[in-house]
C-alpha cells in the first residue's frame, strides 16, 4: 500500500502549542546548545520536538517541498513528555538527551515500519531496533522520523524510491539532487527537520549526500561500527553512521554507536580496542603539525568542474594556513597493477546478502523472502526494475564467485599500497574533493556526476570523513574528504574540526528559513 503523502499524524499537529511564540534557532542548533538551553530552563523537550515537527510540516511536503521524510514517529511527543518528566527528576539522562534524530528508512525501528525505500516492504514492521538506533535511544535520543532513500540503496546519484512519490530535493537548490542513497537524511538534517541523522554508506552514501548538503559525514573503519538491523546492499562494504551539521555533533554520535556488537561479526575486529573519547580530538589547533597528502588520482579527470577545483585549491591553502603540511601530490604505488587484479568478472552479492538478511528476520514476517518475490510483486520504482531483475538471475554464492574472489584480492592489495604510501610520507590523512562536480539537476543522469567516494575508503575499509569546504555556483555545497588509516577516526575528527573552525563554511539553506518556536 502506498504511504500517505502527509506523514505527520494529525494528532501530533493538533497538539502543538499555540501560545505566543519566541524565536529559537533550532534549525542550526548543536547538541551542546540544545542541552545548555534545557539546563537553563528556556527549552523543554516537548518544545524542541514540536519545533522540528512544525518545520517538517511547513517545509517537507509544503512550501519548498523538500520531500525528505517518509514517516514521522507518532510517539515523538509522548516520548518528549516522558523525557521532560525525567529531566525534572534527574537532569539530562544521557549524552543525547532529547536529541531528535532522522533515521534512514533502511534501519530497523521497533516503533515504525522499515521499507528500504521499496513498496515491497512498505508496511513491514520489525520487532527490534537496529543496533545504532538502539544505542541512540539508550543515550536519550528521540527517533523523530524515517527519511527517504534511493530504493534498496542502489543509487549514489539521486534519492528516489517507490515508497514516496517524487524526488527528494536539495534544500540549497530545489532543482538539484541530494546525491544518494542517504539523501533523505542529508536533506532533512540540512533543512533543520531534526538535530542529527543516521545514514548508510556502501560506496558513497553517507559522504556524498553530506557533501551535497554542507554536512559532516563519517564512514568508519570497517569493523568499528555495527550494521545489525540495517537492510544490506553489499555487506562486505556496508557501513552505517552519523550525518550532522557540525564535526562536534558527529563525534558525539559516533561516541555512542562505535564499538563491538556480538550480532555483527564484522565488529569482532574492534574486540579489545578501547574506543577513545572523541571529544578530546576536537582542538582548534588540530591541524598544526599534521601531514596531509593530496590524492589527485582520486578526483582529477577531464570532467573535473573548474569551480570545484578552485574551491578545493582554497581548501588546501586553508589547511596550510591552519598549520598542516600538505604534500601535493602523493601517489599510491603500483595502482594500475592493483586494479588489474580485478580480472574474474563481476561481483554481485546483493541477492545473497539481502536474502540472508530476510531469512534472519523471518520471525518479523517480512512480506517478501527473495529478490524474485520482489520482482514478481511489481512493487518497485521503474529505475530499479532492471537491477532487481539482474540480481534475481545471479546464481553464484559470493564466496565462490571468481569476480568476488578477484575483488577481494584487489582490496587486500589496495590496503597494503595505501598504508605503504601513508607510511612513506608519514601522512595523517589523504585529501580530495568528495565530489568533482556540483549537484546535478534532478532528472539529469547525463552530465558528469563527479562521485569520488567509491574507491579508496570502501575498497580498503579505511575511515573517511567529509566536511564542508565551500560552494560552487554561489549556493551549491562542496565537501572536503579526509581519509585516514584504520582506527584513526580520532585523528580525522581532529583534522576536520580544526578545518571547520578555521573556515566556517556551513550556512543554512535559504529555502527553509527559521520558524517561531512554541513557548512550551
């Protein structure tokens, strides 16, 4: 059944206070600022949640029609009231007390359906929270809404699905894409529909949408964060993680979600590793003495946009002004030979990974069990039909596929080569533009996309963060990507925070201006 266009239950809207209003900038407020206001007694949890709900009502399907929200949590205000009562007794109950979160539609949520953007799963109700969702709630956060995504997380280029009519729009330019697949989360956080967001990244999908919407997005070291309860695309590369308006908020979320999860075997790599206190990395002088290499092979091509190149050149200059030594250019040794290791044909693990996942949640009775079920249902956006049909016809287990085996050999060699480069130059990070081109116009799949995120971080499993580095065409955000060694998230937060604080590129989109906040 198609989801309703108006996603805010009427009961929530009618319960919003109508007393005299006061201006509070929740659309750009940080976690620390919101908590400080609560501790001063000038902001309640209900008032905060009501304010975000009012913004969603005014701007998501109305006004500029950002179209980022699939559904709002009908229990949001009741949860806010409960947190206000606890705050009166105990104060802040956790590091994310009453922080409203936007969660991508492929995370399982115990109180809302999870569709992965597909009508084939539109009303499927999981019986658990995804690990990262549970961690947010345990820290005091409120899951305010579920966000639109590229169906099954297939597309890094645009955010369109069969559960929500129309495209999600970039709030910086309403005729532009949000990238994919976590474009709904990015647009919602950028537009001030919530304070923080969760997305997923198989090749691009946290970092790309974050760059397109002037956000900070972290793709962690493979094994440091759990994917339990997230509908998979390719488990060998899937990551889930935070998308925020500031580096500090990103680190606060990451602190909550990082670490081993017995229900996700990949996190056994984190066993015995002490998760550092990432807040200690947030130093304004964090670039002083750092060594950063410009990885031009990651982004230079004939289609590189001149304005992106100019903005990146300024970002490199700003890194140097803030005290970093920037080595321009660094080269990954024997990269061409490494690329030739992928000789075994294609590797398509989607069918195997998805069907394994659907079998694992059988007790929650998902309406489909196989990719063939999805194809036969006809419940899909036309843009994904061919890919689903191709996935249905895959017969090889990834562990036995010559293409997947050769891909793993390539990835192992690339890890060694990248570490060799970083060791030889004593580098803290590699730098490149997150995208080489501005956000495309909606519906345009012909002009160069410029996605630079697919290769180095996903293929090595090493962490990467994107942070705003400026604008092209006057209004279109561009992101600086910093990639580090495995388990170096603290270093990446240090570098990104210092760059953010010295440049201050983030600015709110004009299409979604501030609204008055209810007085209680």
